[in-house]
C-alpha cells in the first residue's frame, strides 16, 4: 500500500537552501518513492520559492492564519508534489528565510513559523479537498509546532494522523518568550512542561519532541549523544524520557546531484577506476583560488565558518598546514572574526591559501572534485553531508570523531589500512594539537601514493545513497501508522 506523507520543512533544495536541511528535504521524496511512500513537500512562500513556482493554482485559503490571510499553492518539486504557503505578510520579504539583509533574525519568526506549522497541521489532517495524508513529517524547530497543533489543537472534523519530527541540529531550538503563548491559538492546557512550555518560554523544537509520535536524528551516534548534557542543549532530559521513541537514521546523499561521473560542475569527470582525471580538477581549483601549482596536497573547506564547525581551531593551525607542504582553498561564510582570521592567513601565505567568502553551489562541487582532502573538524555534527560528498568524490575527509562524522568515516589507522577499509582520518579532540596531528597524518599518507589511492577508492565504494535510509524511514512510518490503528 502506498503511504501518503506530508514533509514539512522551512527549506528544500533546489528552491531555497541555507544548509543541509534543504538537501535532505529536497532528496526525501525521491528516496521514499522507491519504498512505496508518496511524499508531498510543504514550504513557506518566500519570494524565491514563489518565483520558481510560477503561475500556481491556489487549492486552499485561510482568512486569518494566526492573524494573516494566506493561500495554499500547488506545484512540483522535481517530479514530486509541492505545496507552498503564500502568506505575503509573513514570508513576502527580502533577506534570508530566517534573517533580514543584515543577518538579524526576523522579530516575528515565532509568528511566521507558528502559522506555517498551523497550516501544515490543517493540511495533514485533511483540510484541503482531495488531499489526504497518512502521516506528517516535521523538520527542525521551524516545523516543531506541527505535532503540537495536531495533538493539542486539532482541526475540527479533521483526521488524526501520527507525526515524526527530525532533529537536524539540536543547537537551533526556536525558543521564544512566554508572552507569545496566548497568540499561538493553543488551549491553556498546552502551557505545561508536557506541552510547549520550556524553561519559562515557548520551545518550538521542544514542543515537537514532546508531542510527536517519534523523534529521529540524522545519525545513530547523534541519537546517543543528545542524551548527554554536552550535546542535549538543555533538552537531554526530554530525550532520555522519550528514549524509546528516538531513532537515529543516517542521512543519504542525492547521487543524481553528487556523482563525479556525471557532475557538470567539474573540469573533468571521473570514477574510482580513473582517478588520474582528478588532476584536471585540481588545476582548476588552483586557478580559481590563485594558488601555486605543486605536487603537495590541496586541502579544501566547504563550511559555515562557525564555532560549531571548529573553524576557529582550523584558523589556528593554518601556518602548520602550509609549513608541512599543504595548501588550502576555502569556501564559506559565518562569524566575522573567523572570516577575518582566514583572510589574514591568506595574506600571510599568498599562493598557499585562497579564501572565498560566501556560498557557490558549482564551486562546492568543484572543490570536492579537485581537493585531495576536505577538513571537517566540527565540535558536534548531527550527520554532516560534506564528508559524504567527499567520500563520493575521492576527496579524503579529515573529521572529528562525533555524530555522523564518526558513523561515516573509517579512520586510517594501521589495522584499517592493512584491511583496506579505511576511508579518511578521524581526530580525537577539537583542539589545535589534535587537528595539526590529523593534518600531518594526511600529508604523510598523501606522500604514499598507493595507500592514498586505496583510501580514495574505499571511500568512493561506500554506499551513502538514500536506499538504506529511505527504507528505515518507510519502516518507521508504517510502524507509527499501525500503532495509530
């Protein structure tokens, strides 16, 4: 039997993207179609989304959705159904999905995403004629209120449906002052620790975790880590209390978009059997970043430049990286101080370090195809997609041993190298000493070409497509629907 699932996300590639959530939300429909699951994606009507949607049909209207009139537009995300909430007062503004042009959070984010969640709950429960769903899948805090509305303020005459919430990053919780509660359209009984209240305020992610029928994280290790104070970010008690409802399902990658054999953004396409072709891509990256051409390793970074990603620590060890014969090409943006530190390193080491502030999707592909190793020293990483792209492209990941990085990269220790299963390098701590040691290990391995090539080929053979992950989501959906009876 085909299941009908409403996937509720604040972004989905290729329509709108700020991070990995968009990649996952964009890939899920195709991943689950193979499992007999028909996914409809529901997005906010940002200007960029509406522009891509074109002349779309309105299939439902709200006179006042938390105070704002709104329409529901129907379209396609690739070959799969798409619904978009056209609410100009909430989403028809310039800037990013969550921030204004200066990078400051919109003051009314609570209202924007509560309204989005209210609409999603209505749609999931059958408010739109001719569209019924068996389950609602909410992603991150922006959709965290969906399970709360389904459970505590259901649509009158609506059909009860189970819900799943996926935590893509526990660090972003959607926490707002308690005085917004009366405007959320929830009954007074929702203002409890078993409802949406969290530390005296309203916690959007907390509400979803409390009230969804299941909680998933994007890797098995992260599902364990968030039970601890270090990674639980104040919600570890809730995770422990609901531990029998917490599932770690590793993200996959979209192999139609990320495959070096067919990637249009590469100077030369290649496979694991024709790695020599990567040299053309390396030369292209060197030219793009103004780097000297030599036979040493080219390290790359594609990342947000933040504390979470360990980029402050990487900035500390750049002199060491250059001193042992490495070069660096970096693409990313984030904290101003970290950006300045990388710019300063590029000035100190002209021709050895190249920095591009911002994000450029084709360039991200080119870096994976031309870099020898990609640096990902995250302090915590729920799953991470960058290392999966690196594995697929033969760009050896150097990662910290946390979350999805630990689950997906096999360290090149002597035993793993001898067995031919190593795929990258893990570091045990996120500090300058440990990262410098990991970079040194990479340089030593790089200068043993036969071993380096085995490392690349082993990574490229790994299967991180959506096959296994899609099957796991489908099995969880069916279990929850069966429980609902």
